C-alpha cells in the first residue's frame, strides 16, 4: 500500500488543479490546496484549503509546512502572465523539505520552470499536456443558444487530452518514485478534427449541432470583440492554423505512467452532456 503523503496543490481551483486534487484524494493522500480566496474554492470535503498567492511567494511559507510534494503552475495573472517569483518559490520549497515537484508547462518561457529544471536536489517532473478536452466547454453557450458551433480552421487535428488524465499523471509523479527529471507530453488516445468533436458532443447530447466554419478574419473579429489582447489572438491563429506536431501526435504517456489508457473525448462528452443542453451558461472552471 502506498504511504499517505501530504501534497500542496497550487492553482487548485483551475481546470487541471481540480483534477490533481481529485486524483490525489482518490489515491488516499492528504491534500492542501492553495487559493487566493478559500471561501469560493468549492473543493471536495477533506481538502485543507489555505490562502496564498504565487505572485506573493512568502504567502506560501505556512502552506508548505509538512508537505512532501508540490504541484506548481507557471502563471499568476490575467491572460496567463508568467510568474516572476519562481526562484523564491523554489527556495521556499527546498527549505520546507519538499521532495517532489510537478510543474504544469504554460506553453512559453518560465523562470519558475527553468529554476525547477536546474535543481538537482528535488525530483521534478514537467507536465506538457496538449489541448484540454475542457476547452470544448467554450462552445456550450452557443450550442445551447443556437444549436451550432462557429469555429475557424475546422480541419485542424488535435490529440486533445482529458484533464482528468493530466491530474492522474501529476498525482503519480508527486507520490511515486521513478518520475524525477522527466518531461511528460500528455495526450489523449486519438486525433480529432473540430467536426469530430462537434459530432461527438452531439451524440452525447442526443441532438443535432451544426458546424459553421469562420474565415480567419471573422475569427479575429470575434476574438477582438471578446476582449482578447493581440498577442493572444496571434497565439490562437498560430495554434489553430498551424498546429505544432506535438499537438497532433498521440503518445502513450498516460498509460505508461498511470497504468490505464487515456480517456476518450466520447467519455468526456458523456460526462459533460448536461452542460451542452442546459439553459444556464456553462461553467468553465
């Protein structure tokens, strides 16, 4: 039986963080969750919720007490602004006796990730998931309102991953030997076009959903209207219009690390079918 360990999860109320928390609990470990606002965290019973902010690293000092593992995110502001406090966070983790760290790769340069990779005194694992299946929740409002999905680049391929599998890989790396110094690309088990995703959601909901392809100009206008900065729009155009090979290549990391196959988009859609048929706006957290 695996010995119970106490793990601190930062970003605990995010899409991935909630899954890391759930997977650690399922494995019988003690979980301490860091959040700016404990009153609104809405985390499972049994989780120790503590207040803290990665942009104010000394707020982590009490949260780090007695933990053996630490799950980190690399951003701490609007639009995934990279943390500038990485060196101090790592210094505090070392002082607290943290033995294992997982870092959720944010897709860009990160002082925190660089610092963790350079530290030979801790077993670190960098998690590099491709597109989250949860991104499809962005379609919920338009599906409910109009029965359609409007997207550019509909033939693009994605090896999108169930967020629960990201959490499962993190939980194993945080609590078991053999994952130190590893960089894990995490994908789902299949390649999907936008049309495949829409058809899968339609099947899960038992309703017809139309797919309308937007031109690049139409997509840019929509993103600007939504308030996205130009750098975010540029990233979306590149990611969707010229998806990097890593995002459209299936790998077997989930099965190798956790012992179970990666979950399919059909499984994800079945779990979230109510979101696409509800009358209220979808929750994305």
